[in-house]
C-alpha cells in the first residue's frame, strides 16, 4: 500500500497540494480526476520523489520514500509520464529500457530481462513492431509502446499520467481492460485522466482532486451519485445498466 500523509507541495509561492492524505492499495485501480491545474500530475511526481514536497511523508509498503534512493523507488513504482519525447531507438530497445532499474553491475540485460520484455511485447500486440524505430510509429502506437515499457518494469505499482492520450477509442478501451486485468492480478494502478466515462467504467475508486486536496475517494457509484462531478466539472454522469458502463447524461 502507498500512503500519502499530510503532503504539501509548492512551486515557489504557489501552493499546489495542501496537507493531502491519500491511500493507494495493491490490487486496485484508482483514477485521479480534477480540473486542469488541480495538481494531478504533481501528486504523482511528488509521490515518486521526482519533485520535492515541503512537508508530509510518502510510505511505500510502510517504508518512507525519504529513506529510498530514486532507483529503489523505480523498482517499486513504474511511471508513465505525459508529453514524452521520441527516442532514437527501436520499439524493442525502448521497451527493454523498462528493466533498467533492476540491472546490477555491469549494466547488461539478462535472459530474464529479455523474456519479460518479449512477453509484454506479445501481450500488448507490439511484437511485430519490435524492430521498427519509434519515430516510424503513429502517436497511438508510440503510446502503446511507452505503456509496454512501464509494464516491463514489473513493479507492484504503476502510475500513469493521461495514458489514453493519442489512442483511438478501441485502444483506449483495450488499455483500460489491460489495467483492469493488472489490478485484478494484484498490482496497484493509479491513473490520472480527463476521460470521466472510462475512469468510472473501469476503476475501483475515483479520487477527486480539488483545491490541493482529495475531496473524495470512493467507488464510482458513490462518486457518481453525489453532486461532486457536477459541482466541479459542470457535467452529469449516469450508469447504463445495459452496457454496464458510465456515460455523460445529456438529459439533465
């Protein structure tokens, strides 16, 4: 379990997160939603130690990140950032980079590393693109490759910042199904997203970030039945019993 306790983060004099509490369990898919600038990406980066927090603590399975080197955090949490550059390497080479936190000295990939990478390539439908340069892929395929690299890291937790960006609807649903399967197998998944229907349809819990705090973290049903989504986003969601998915309610 990842526990965030009294976390406060500022950029200069601008307070972004204030005395924030948040719990991210294993075996659960949690979607973090909020308006632009609400601090969603900052929450992930502060948890990972990429940016410093002014006060509070982050615990990964009861171990404070203050006592962990960045490489040790990377062995526990895989991170897919948004706005990534295109590396000058093949798909297979980039995905294999996900094993880097696990390498000892000398930095050489083992047979196990390559087997894990090949398995993920097959599971994500990228095996046929293994030898192609990343620059030759469409935006959606590149995103799939970045996600595969995070999976290859083989951590207990995976953080994803806007993972469905650049993906068409078929691949968006496929990705969420993959995340759902990973969380069902015991991994803790945290996804920052703007796609409310997808988040509500696939997540165990929805965490709503507003004014630097998590104002609610509950089941999709509970969050949907409250007025919070309408209050913050000015939209309404409804659960469609036939499709067993959430969608925008245009009749209210």
